[in-house]
């Protein structure tokens, strides 16, 4: 497993689905990847420790696509960590935060990081709990 995680540092694209307890290992493996352009994590309810590693992992100016569908961002207050990470990703073009149970407060927090993403063309916030207050004031 350790050798496999070491090789993740040279990848340009990582797709992870339903790995459960191994999410943390994958985050550790990719946090030093400076070639990472696409990170897709979906259907993994990850804990706060993994979100801290994720925030470090997304701090790459090469990252273009980030999919965090159904990862439990709202449950662990990951919006703040993700917002901080996004501030270092000016080239993000596609951001998928769907099915995370995000609410208006989460959206306000995320909006700080998202404003730095000048190349953002696709933002998926579907199947969340965002009301009109969150949309108007973000």
C-alpha cells in the first residue's frame, strides 16, 4: 500500500469512489503531487482529518477539475477547509460539490475561496440544502 501511495505523487488525474477508510491514505499520497490536474472523490463520507489533508492537496495551481460529490463536507464543517484550499487554485474550471447536504452558511463560506477561481466555468451545487438566502448573499 505504501508503494502504491508513493506513486500517486506523479499522477495528473486521481478518481476515487467508495474506498471508505482508505480515503486518508489516498489524501496523504496526493498531497505532494504538483502535477495533479483532476481530482474526483465521490461517494466517500470522509472525516475531518481527511478534509484537512484534502485542503492541503487542493493547494495546487495546476488543479483544473475538482469533484467532491457526496463526501460529507457539511457533516465535518469541511466548507471552511475547502474554501481555504480553493484560494490556491486559480485555474479550477470545474467544481462539483453536489449531494453534500450543503446549506446557505456553507455556501457563504465557500464563496470566499471560489471567488479566486477566475477560470471557473462549471459549478455543480445540485442536491444540497441551499435556500434563496444563500444564493442571494453569496
